[in-house]
């Protein structure tokens, strides 16, 4: 699994408005329905109201590549421009060998 944390930064609530429009317009749901998508979820950092975090997880690089080549990316890019957002990203590849299960309280 590959997970990308995307931090959307804006001003005057624009990152939150972007995330709301992604959800209300159905774009986020359509991305979640794409082959290989495992997670597509927005979060708000408690200490930074002008940032929204997207946790975006995919089965493999081929699924990410197909997503990036889809028409949905054009709609997504247009919304990023509309809200004048700037982004930073972190990328993580799952470690199938290691586990922290003993430290997780369920």
C-alpha cells in the first residue's frame, strides 16, 4: 500500500471550503470508488485552521498512475486553482514485515 499525505494550505478558510466542495460535489466519492483506492479522507489539524490534510491510500503505484491519468484529476486541479491552495506532500510505503499491533489499543 502507498499512502500520500497531502497538506492543502490556503487563506481565509479556503482549504476547508475546498474539502467541503470535494465532498459535496461527489468528486471525493468518485475518487474513493476508483480501482485501487483504499482511503481518501480529509482531516483538520487542531493547531492550524488554514490547513487541511488529505490521507490518500492506494493499493500500488499502478492505481495511483491510473488515478492521475483520469478525468477526475482535471476537476480536482480546477478546484485547487479556484481556492488558490498550495500543497506539500509526504509519501509512505507500507512495511508488510513490521507490526506495531502490540501497541494498538482496540
